[in-house]
């Protein structure tokens, strides 16, 4: 098992740990010294990022940056670059339930959770989080440092550039390009290409005038 240090001390880092510990030997967590409030997480040491290379040699240990979409994923991208400058290489975590294909291209420092679908001829860059049951369809491209939540569908030959957020059950149409730093809200359908830093949000469900019991009687169910 490859030896791995996880960058992060929040909820995302702890969730990622629960997944990857089955395939990797996680030896420690690390964050910037100013964020350290305890010396252990999940029973493992929490080490200052400023000193991490002195305690866990980059020749022997790899890293995974497990940070959320803070500042449109910029923090995760920054820490990836800083760890790379320290000499670290990175793992990908791809859940065993995800079918892989020889013609899929994938970079490093990616997390792909259970039952996601990555279809043939897709390309995925670095530092992406792809959550459970998302679909990256045939011929589509996902750039760097994107956050793709559960149930998202990226249709065939679509492009998601970098540092985007795609909310739960968002759908990107065929051959559509989502430019850098777009925020696509939950249940939102995008069928036309976008410009940088745009936001697309769909209306939430409307409260019906009848309560649930009366509604069932009304519909005959």
C-alpha cells in the first residue's frame, strides 16, 4: 500500500480518509500551522504543512489535497501547487465501483467516489472532486480543481474548465463549455456555453397548497 499524507483537517478530509484508508496507508494529516488546534485526527498525527517534508520525505510519501470548494476551489489548487513545490507526488483515489477504461485520461490528486460513471474518451485534469453517482460522459473534458457533486450529469463532449462548482443533480448539455469559476446550482440545466465566473441557479420546489394527506386524496393515490 502506498503511504499517503492527507492535506486537510475538516469534514472533507475526514470523509476522504474513511474512503482511502482501505486502499492506501494513510500515515498523517497536515495543514498550515495557523489552522492547527489539535495534534491528532482520526488517531493519526496532524503535522504542520510548513514542516511536513522534513517528517514525511516526498521520496517515500505521497499526498492528497482534501479541501472543499472554498474560494471557488482556489485553496485546493494553491495547496496542490505548494505541495508539488515541496517535491510531493499525488495519488488519485477512484472508488472500486467506478468502471475504468483504457482511453480515459486522468491527472493526479483527484477523488472519484462510489458509483460515479466515467465514460470512454473522457479527460480529467488534476485536483478534482467527483462525488457519488455523478456522470462524466463520453468525450467530455473536466479541467482542474473542479467540485462536481452527487448526481451531476456532464453530457457527451461537454467541457468543464477549471475551478467550477456543480451542485447536486446539475446537468450540463451535450457539447456545452462551462468556463472557469462558474457556479452551477443544484438541479440546474445548462444547455448553452457560458462565460467566466457566471452563476446559474434554478428555482427551488414550490410548496403546494394542500398537505400531504389531502394531496394524496386529491391525486387519487
